[in-house]
């Protein structure tokens, strides 16, 4: 073979040799186990904690309305201040109602005089009828006149009572203790009873204060399974400040709102110093008992096209996908509602290098294991809700 033919043969064979070498190298790399960190799953005892956004309101919300028509003569309170029950708020002009009361009393006196006269006439005619001095018809007419006069007197007395009541309504007083609202009519304004103009102001009882909020069906079901009657409720105000006093649930709806899929609830908090005002938005945190859960680090949970899943290590040392249903999260861990059980080995890192059936070299995450064991022995201090 000449020298040129040898060179051509070498040039033709070299790429084939290189490809063969590369293929062997890639096959060797693919067969190498992937080093991963694993965590042994354990059950943890955690509190049942549910968070929801709520709005505060007075435990009693009263509309202060004028019950008689007239001119507002005086405003007797300062807007936005606390007043006690029975405190005068407005004074409506009294003169027309004093006149009406005087007329009713005069009419009642006249009716009383007529009734007295009819009584005397009845007694006189009754005596004559006994002696056969008058006819039976005359006696009956006298008795009827007396009954009619008696009825007129009763009606006149009722008119007096109504006039007295209307006169008392000219003084508008606070029916409950609470914080007053803005005055809707100034002094000198004409208000008409039983119309929209009769609304003078509002009054809110702020001690205790109520907070209305809603929970999803699943959250409400968790609350019902726990000790909801003895649930502890906290209020987190704007800025993350936690209200010092704890509250209690005083209402839970019995139906699910079809438009939102939620159940309405209400909590009650003491508020003697008016630290919480009606109308504020706040976070309501409900803690009702404890529950046994399985939790894994959030980094171990992967979102796939079919939902969330985790990677586990089987007895053969190979990676396997496991579909899971997640719930709330506690600190940096997801609560796993279904898909895992105590004793399973979960992979927590190098997830991008994994594929089903690939061999892995598992190394236990000692720090995570110690944290999980400690959490299983005692409930954590706080939990948060994530949907």
C-alpha cells in the first residue's frame, strides 16, 4: 500500500473512532448515579391555623332617625365621640307638639265632662223607668248615650297620650352606648318623619367590636373538624401589628355562598379603648386545635403539567415521580394532604437532573431531618395559610 493510500485510510477512520469514543463516554456519564440530598418523611403535629381578610364593624349599628317632623333646633353632641345610652343627640322644635298636647288635653276634658253628664242622665232616667215614668226606649237611649260618651273620653285620652309621645320624640336620644357618626342635618334643617330625610346620624357600639370574614369550603371543613367552639382568634391590623386581645367566633354560616364558594363567619373582640375602629380591614387568624400532617420543604415540590409532584427514592435506588396534593404551608414547608406517607424518602435537590427510573446516590439531609423530628415532637409556634 502506498503512503497516500495509508493517509486516506487514516483520515476516513479517525472520525469513526472519535464518534465511537464519544458514544462510550456519553453512555458512561448517563449510567452514573445522580448525587441527591434526601429527607425521610415524618408526621408533624401542627396547629390548625386559618388566615382570612376581614372587615370590622360595630357589634350594634343603629340609625338615629327623627320620629316626628320638624325643624332641627340643636345638635347636642360632638361628631365621632363616644356617648352613653340616653344621651341627648338632637333637639327638634317643641312648640308645635306642645300646642298639640294642650289641644288634646282640652278635648279630653270636654269628653270627660260629656261623659259625666251622660252618666248622670242615665242614672236619672233609670230611676224614672223603674217608677214607670218614662218608656223603655228612653231608658235605652240614655244608656247608649253614656256608653258613647265613655268611648269618646277613652279616644280623647289616647290622643293625649299620643301628643305626649310625639312631644317626647322631639328630644332625640342615643338608644345604645357607642361612637357617633357624622351629623347628616345641620341646625335649622327641616326633617320629615318616615322619609329618607329623617336619618340624622348613626351610632356604632364598638365594645365589643365584630369582624366579618369568609373561609373557603375546605378551610371551613378543617375548622369544623377541629374544636371550633374553643378556637382562638387573633386580629392582625395594618402594618402587621397583632391586636393584643384575643377574640372568639360568635357566628358561623350554615350555607356556602354560590358566587364565591365561601362560608361567612364572624369574630368578636373586646375593644374598651377604641383601638379598633369600625370599617377597618384586618387579617383574621383562627387557631383551632392541632392536627397530624406530613410536610416537606417547598423546594422539593415541583409544578408539572399534570399538577404538583415530588421525587422519591425507591428500594431499588432509583428516582420516581409521586403526585401529591398540597395544602397550607408552615414556615418553609408544604403540608402534603395526599401522595406521601411517613417513612417515604423525598429528594430535595438536583431535581432538574432527574428523570423517572434514573439511579441516584442518596445522602440524607441531616439538618432537615433534625428539623422535622423536632417539629414532630412539638407543634410549631405559627402557621400560615396558602391557597
